[in-house]
């Protein structure tokens, strides 16, 4: 059967829009896919060999589809593509509001609204408008009211199709998703979009719900994931004081099939563009309906995460600070700056808070990461007191402490016997991800402190 959706436009060529459209184009060679972005430099990068985001497997997918049925163009030139489109995805950023009502919590929908105006101005005939960005529940009403300003005779369906991909595994998550969620009002519109996904996703994995359930489910899925990380991180502190080992506890707890083993890795804290933003959005929505206990419950997940980042920075500082608590004259190696492995994304990375706290106490830092650039680090931390190293070896020069903040697999296999020649004996190595070869670090005459592991492990 010929699909109803033959021409797709996506507004927003970011970490979500870019990979998602690349996979749709790759899997559906007969569907024409155009990705628009206001950011011309980003569009130029998508059209080059140096893609604007690092994501394993992405380059191969883009190179198969680009120039065939996938194109990236600036938003202004995209008007004609919107006019011809059967479906337009909105995949622009929805950051936490910084001013006005709900500042610090509510999601800022101004970019989404401007996309809705753009679609209303250029659409012709009937168009399915799809929320791909994570939205507050009932946001579709705002889009609907803007689309109502379109010329007479121009009609729309609105669907909510939130994306569940995680960075670093985006291509796998898109090619073999746990589920695709489509929320909507008219079954025909839901089916038209489902027909795109079922080209490669088993039909049983395509779930359909009402609009509000789809919008809310995305927020809730992220909140539950973040809650698991905060839960295990709260236990990591308890492990450190009792001598229990958080990895052992997580393994035991995770073998209960009702709980499951995933998302129980204690860490320096969760980061990324979504968890905190979506928790804050959920908190704001709960508050705005007068559900203060619900809001307070989820606020605690955010607070625990902030506390974990502060706690880790203070753990690093404790053995090297002077009597007045200052870190002046102390140089600290920071291994890893991305918010997780396999990405160059630094949005809300825990490394920002940990590093800023150390810098505020007078430390100087030498940062290494395999994918994050020196420019991205200095954009977050400034240049004062911050150097960038091109290798872990280089980062270890003249430092008083070493901290691992991102779980890059290459850090797990560092040759500490060789590296220790660059370090003073008994230098403390802080493993914020529990990935280092603990025996090798200790054999090299260094002290190791792991998140969620008590003093007995120091010996
Ligand atoms: C974004 C949201 O942050 C997230 O909530 C949602 O689930 C998916 O979309 P991401 O793709 O990671 O995630 O954001 P980002 O990498 O910032 O990309 C958004 C892009 O939209 C940017 O390239 C920006 O230039 C572009 N944009 C924004 C437009 O093209 N037009 C606009 O009007 C606004
Ligand atoms: C998340 C969701 O997983 C994804 O479904 C949604 O679409 C977007 O938000 P992402 O933020 O890309 O994806 O990465 P994720 O793997 O969820 O990790 C988020 C943060 O939690 C990272 O900083 C990660 O290091 C941390 N984390 C994750 C832990 O500290 N411990 C864990 O066990 C898992």
C-alpha cells in the first residue's frame, strides 16, 4: 500500500532531528526527507564530511541517504519544502525558561511556537504536524491555536511522537527501538505516521495513545530513568560510609526481575540536555495543577543529583586542600568532560559543576576528553585556570589529583604502571564512573577513591 506520507520536513537539525531523519531516510528510500535549521553553520556541517554531532554509526547512515532522499537546508529556503510536505516534524530545542512565568522550571516553547507560525505561513493542503521535541503535557493546544491562523482551506493533524533515543546509542535506538510512541486524535493520522515506522519497526512496538498521554509519557520516562540514577547515587554515599560496595549492591538489587539491571550505575551525577529539563518541566506542571507533594517528590531527584556533583567535587578537594580549605596552587587532571561516553555533547554535563566548584576554590584544571573540543570546554569554564590536554598522559603532568568524570572505555585500559611515573607516589585518583582498573591503579602506588566504595577499598 502506498504510504500517505511521501514528503517529510523536520525543523531542527540537532541531536534528535538529525539522526532521526537520517534513519527514516535510510530506511525509506522512497520518502523524501528535508531537514531545516536556522543555524546555517550547522546545516553546512550536515552537508560536509564533518558532521556537527558525534554519534557512532551516524556518518554511514547519512552518507547512504544524503543526496538521494535526504537533504539539509537553511530554514528560510525550507518554506517551499513545508508547502509540499505531507508531514512536518518539530524537533527544535525546548530549554528550561530563564525568564518570565515559570523561569527556572517550565520548558520554553518559543522555538516550537515560531516553528508553528512558520508551518502555518507556508503549509498547503493537509499537513500532519508532529511534535518530536519533548513538550509539556497539553502543548499541542498551543500549536493548534497557532496553526488555526493558516489560510482558509489549509488543514492539519497534530501528533505527538516523542523520541526516546539516548545519545551515544542513537542509531541503534532508532533502528531497533523498544517502542515508537504516537499520540493523536484521528486514527487516520496516527496510521499514516505508523506506516513510516513499520517499514523497519515491528508493528507491535508502535504504540498509540491519546495526545496528552504521549506528551506526558515522554516526561515520565525520563523522570523514571533519572530517578533510578539518583536512587543509586544516594546509596553510593551510604556505601562509602559503611564499607559496602555500590556495584555489588546494584548487581544484587538489579537481579530482581521486577527491578531490572539497567540504569543502576552510580556516577558523579546524571547530565545531558534532557533529564534535568524534563524533571523541572514535570515539577512545574505538577505545581501549576496544585500538586505540591508530587512536585516535591520529583524535585528531590534533581536535588540529589546536584548534591552528588557537589559531594564528588568536595571528595576530590578534601585530601589536597590546604588548612584554610583552598586549592590554590593545586592542579587537577580531569579525564572526561562529555556527559556520557560516545558523545561530544556537554549540555548539563556533571563535569561543568564539578569543575566550576574546584575552580571556585582556586584549583587549576587540565581537561582531557576524546570527543569534546578545547573550545567547548572553555565555553563552559572560561579560560582562567583551565588547560586542555590532547591525551590522558598529557593531562597527568604535575597534578595533585586525577578525576575521571566520563566513562570513556579507553580510560579503563590506561597503563597506570607507566602513567604513575608522571605522578607523585600516593596521588589520589578519583573514579567518578567506576571504570578504572582498580588493581592496576593501586599496584602503581596510587590511592584510588571510587564512587560508592568505602575506605576498605583504599588498601
Ligand atoms: C531538542 C530538545 O532539546 C528536546 O527537548 C527534544 O526532545 C528534541 O529536540 P536536540 O535535538 O538535542 O533536542 O536539540 P538541539 O541539538 O539544540 O537542536 C535543535 C535545533 O533546532 C538547533 O540546531 C537549532 O538551531 C534549531 N532551531 C531552533 C531551528 O532550526 N529553528 C528554530 O526556530 C529553533
Ligand atoms: C536520555 C534518555 O535515556 C532517552 O531515552 C531520552 O530520549 C533522552 O534522555 P541521554 O540523556 O542521551 O538519554 O542519555 P542517558 O543514557 O539516559 O544518560 C543520561 C545521564 O545519566 C548521563 O549523564 C549518564 O552518564 C547518566 N547515567 C545513566 C548514570 O549516571 N548511571 C546510569 O546507570 C545511567
